[in-house]
């Protein structure tokens, strides 16, 4: 089966391509990128006026299955991913039970095979139950397909445990994805520490709560030589620490979320629980530093940290609400506005942060349109506009602070392994029926 | 005229609105001082006091305010209600509204809980203290007392003394006082002083003698003894030595200084007994004024008209 994507602006940073040309897919594999490819025997996707990119990869999502299916499932989460233009997601292990063993990793992969519509790459836990005490069976999970390990949401507070985890993970060349938060400094906190937290009477989480752990983990990466990926960097100080680590040549990478690029602590005024997230929305100066970090390459990739919760869980007093924002269905247009339209990144640089960079961090054979690679493709329409309506999300999670925002540059097709799974924001029929 | 649906804090009020509430409270105080403390003004209105935190003074004050105005008032303590069965705040609020409740007075340990409730129910909401956010009726009664004793707020030097970081009374006082033109000083240990508080237009002191110099009013905050366990200060003994308001320290202030305390007091810790009971103290009168201010608010929020009508 052949698919010809015709006349789009093809952006493939891995090959340095940014030109109007065609892409030919056959049997789920990219076979050719070039001008005027014959459409003989091929289904044609007219892409003129559109951006044709390698399939976007979101290396930080919470699919909530097993155990927390009221919030999200692999079926609904991967549909949200497809709708948002993502061909791949890597899912965090804080499920119930925790993905700290081969059985849960296998369950996630099997469930993704059966009901998912995009590629799902599981991330295993660092410690048993993400309790921060004893190492999980990291090797067993690696051989079952875990692409990284992380105790996201439950930072490993014990430095010795983290050191052992890094030494151990190095055997498998597995990256450790570190949620950097000193739980003592952050205790009781609901939002960024600053004037807004004082006025709202919400206990603040100082930037230092993140930065001391970023510093610790960088120092441990220097000691162990383990690949370290810093989760959802949110402060100017963290950006600077990662910048210095990279300058030193350490194997350190970092990610940032759309919400930390597009909102500040001011969004918490009014106590809307959809603005409650960890790490918290920070100051305007932090947002500027994050953009600078993306621009100079300090921050490698953009991830959603898609964190769905039920309406009932979020519709409570601010201090009682769980942390998290759903991001899969708003991420691409949000960062297009904040980064490309505002001149922080070129389109090719933005695409890099969603494709070849995360693929490199997780060791995925994806993120580019080089012939021979799996045909994961994301197509964007720069001119398409939409007003965000949480009720039309594929995700079960409606906890988005962007409800009512008008966004531009929408994903108009997601292709996974040569199969078109989404067009014009809607799942294709065969995918809809796949539960 | 007061046009708001709810009273959530002083941050959102204009100086005119604050003064209007204080003006309305003045005739209300006359009612409390009468032999027969009852007017029919709020007959047929119902007020629910929904308290998620223990309180004697504020809850009783609201209850009496409602009763002096002939409203029906009901008290709900969270520990004895369906809250212990896991009912959400919104559902509790809707249930009360369905019973015909006109005003919900809420005390809650979470900042923003009254704002959250107000968004979700049609009944009017009065914030009776939320977390470390605001305690607007306390600040209003403090302002009322200062205005009564000093003739006005503008130009006064007011020192707020104690745990500024966790105090909703401090925040509401800062808003009210700065809006009405007072000069506000805040004084307390560095650990209990929020960073950037200067940006609210106050002066920060860590030395009590400097903070009290030539002050017109000293508002002494209650020190929560559990802050010691969390390491914000080493002992109550040291706190008292550094920040306790004693008779000697009072002499730094103006000779006619007014001493306020929102209560309940830790006598001998943040305030010496002879200061609490001394000539400068208006602590007991604050309590009376609290009822008057709350009567004014109940009246204004239920659409009260001209003030003369209220006291008939």
C-alpha cells in the first residue's frame, strides 16, 4: 500500500530539509522524499500549503492505565495524542500499580497494541513503587521495552538511591528522567513562591525546590556518567544549571512544557484549579529564560506532561486539587504561537524539539523522514484556527486552563506507521472503531 | 450602594466601598448598645454559618449579627456535617441554597475556598477567613475601631506585628489600610515575613523598637504555636523576647497609641497581659465592633437600602 504526500513544505531537521516537495510511503516505511514523485498506484494526500514533518513525539505523558482509568486510558490518551498531532508518546510509570516491573510494562505495550492509535513507549519506575527506596527491576523492564526510567511525580529524595540508580541504569544506556523537586522545600506548596502567592495566601513553592535537585542530579550525572534528562524545567536557575552542565559536556538533556512557556503565576489569580500544576506556573522572568534555553539549545525538547484528572477531582478547593494540566490537544498550536510567531524559534527548530531530539534521548528509530524509517508523519496547517473547547477533547481529562483560547496552526493529519489515524482534528473512521 | 454579590476580600474593594461598609456599621453599633437589641430588617432572610475551622468569636459574632437583625441563622460545623461523609464543598453549597439560604458565611482552611463556593452557588458568600488569604470582616472591624478612636484612617501609622507570612488578618489589614491612606509597617521574624511584601506598599521591619516608633496603632497578631514545630522560630520564649509587645516597648509609640489584637490572645507571648488589659487596648471593643460590621454586611448584601430604614 502506497501513500503519496504531495506538495507540502517538508521539514525534516535530521536531514536539513525544509522545502516544498513530496514524501512517498510504502508498507508503513518512508521510501522517498523528493520532487514530483509519481502518484501511480498510490493514495494521494494533498499537502500543498501545509507543513509535513516527522511524526511528533511527546516523551512525557500520563496515560493513567492501569488503575486510574477514570482519568484516562491508553485508548483515550492515544486518541488525544493523535488529535494533537503526536505519532508517539512515552508514558510515565505512576499508574496503579506502578510500572515498576515487566508485567506492567508488558500490559501497557499490549494494551497499546490492542486499543491504542499511536506508538506508546513505556517508561519504567526507578524504584519499587516509586517509593525512592529500593531499585526497581530496571534491567528486566529494559528488556521488555522500557525506554527510560523515572519516578516522575515522586522525586527520589535519597541521593544515595539516585546515585545507585544512575550507576545501574548506565549498564543499559537507559536515560534517567528526573522530576527535580526537593519535597521538603516544596512541602505544602500550591503555586510559585512570589508576590502572587503572598496575595492569594497560597503557600509558595520556591524556585530553589527545583534547582537544588537539578544541581544534585547534574553532579550525580558527572559522578556516574549516566544519561540524565531533566523533566519539565520551569525556572531560570534550572535552565542555567543545565546550560553549564552541557557546556561541561555532561550527558544532560532537558524538556519544557507548553504551559510553562505560555502562562505565569498570574494565571492562578481566581483560584482556577486547572492552573494547579507541578512544577507550578512561574514568573515572567522564568518564562523568558525558558524561551532563551530553547533558542540556544539548552532545552532539547517540548513535552506536554499531559496529566488528566476527573472533573470531580479538580472541582474542589485549590489546595485540595491534584496537580496537572492536559496538554496533548493544545500543545502544538500553543508553542507555535509562543515560539515561532514570536520569533524565538524557526519552524525547523520547533519541529526538531518535537521529533529528532526526543527520539535521540529515548533511543527511538524515529523522528525523521529518512527513507527506510517507519512512516510516522505529522502534518500542520499554519493558517488553521480553532477555539479550544475542553468538551471536544478526546482526552477524558478536561483540566485545561486554555478553554476558550483561540489557537492557530493546527495539526491536520497524524500518520503512524504509514496509517493515517487523524485528519482535520478527527480520528479516522477505522481508528474510531478500534476499542 | 453596595453592588457586589459576595464579600470575598478587601483586595477587590474600592476605598469608597470600604468606607460605605464602615458608615453603615455605625448605626448598627447603636442597635447593639440598646437594651432591646433587635430590629426586623432581615426578617425572612436566612444565613448559614458554614465553618470548616474551629471558631468561637467570628462564628458567634456572625450568628448574633444575624439574630439582632431578625434573620434566621444556622450554624454548621464541618466536623458534624456531611463533610465528614466526603461531600464536596460545591455540593454542600448547592444543598444549602436549595433549602433557601440567602447568605453563606464560610470559614475554611483553604485559601480561595470562598471564591470557589461563590462561583458555584447563587447564594451570597461572605468570607469569614480562608487559609492565609483574607479575613475581610476582621480587617473591617479593625478599620472601624481605628476610625472611631482616631477620627480617620488617612495618615495613621499602623504597625502590624507578628506572623505576617501565614496571617490572613495581616493581608486584609494591609489592603484596607493602604487603600484608605494609612502608612503600614509590618514587623516580624524574617522567617515569617513573605518576600516581596514591600510591593504591597508596606514597610518591613525586623526590629520591634524601630517598628513601633511613633506608631498610632499597633495591631498584634496571634502567633500560632505550631509554627515553632516547623522551625519558623526556635522557642516562644525567644519569640516573646524579640517580638512580644510589652509595656516598655509601648512607650516607643505615640502617647495615645491604640493597641488591637484579633484574638484569641497568647497572653505573655505576643502581648503582655498589662498591655492587653491596659489603657491603650481596644481589644474588647473590637469584638463589639465586629458584630456591628457584620450586621452592616448582612444588611448590604441582602440589598439593604437607606440606613435610616435599617435601624427602625
